[in-house]
């Protein structure tokens, strides 16, 4: 078994907009659907290996494809110069709210403006829908700067706790 400290954060209204990084960075979001499940998983593994992300790896491919095909889920790869460098997933499946389900960057992109650019797009996409709440959870298995980044983006802590799960290393996930 493994245990992780979890911090859940939320916002109830769009925050003041933060400036995008230098426009010459040329970031783009590419929408992923069920037919892109392998691309999604490749990015998920790349981002999550270091932080022990495993929830999506436990799903049968058909279940993951169904989530990605759900019109209430919006998943994207962040692309720069033809390379996938990030993953963004917004989940609108609960009425009136949006979960920032996954948000991550490859290590080389951290601290170079990609996170701010992608968060700005995430906030635009989330608040363009009729939601009263946008929320995210992060844990001690995520990048250590994640909680501060979320707070600087306008999220506020509403709950902390401990989650316990089977150790994914023991099952090869």
C-alpha cells in the first residue's frame, strides 16, 4: 500500500487573468478523443512516471477511450514545435462544476512559461461553460511546486487528507 497527502483546491469564479508568456513560444492545444487513447497514455506515462500517476493506467483501453469520447470531458496535449510537452484534462461530468482532472508538463518545459500558458487556456475553457466551481486535487506524488502554482492561479484550498491505494509498482503500473 502507498499513502499520499492530498490537497483539494477550488475557485468559484474566474480569477484575474495572468499574462501569457512570450508569444514566440508557440504553444498549441490538440484535442484528444478516444481514437487518441495511445497518445494520451504515452503523455500520461511520460508525465506521471516520476510522480507515480497510475489511475489511467489501470483502466481498460475501451474505458479510457469512452472517457475521452465523452462530450463532457475535454482532454488535450500541449504541443510545442511538433512535440507533446503537456497534458490537460477537464472533466465536466458533474453538473455545475469542472474538475481539472490532469495537468502536467514534461520536466524540460517546467519554468519556461508552458504551465502558465496551459493554465490560462484551462481557465478559459472551464469558465466558458456554465459552471459555478472549478476544482483540482494535487498530492505529495505531484511536482512539489504544484500546490503553489494552483494557488497562484486563483485556486484556494478547501480540503486536505490522506489517500491510501495499492502500490502500482507491484502490479507493473
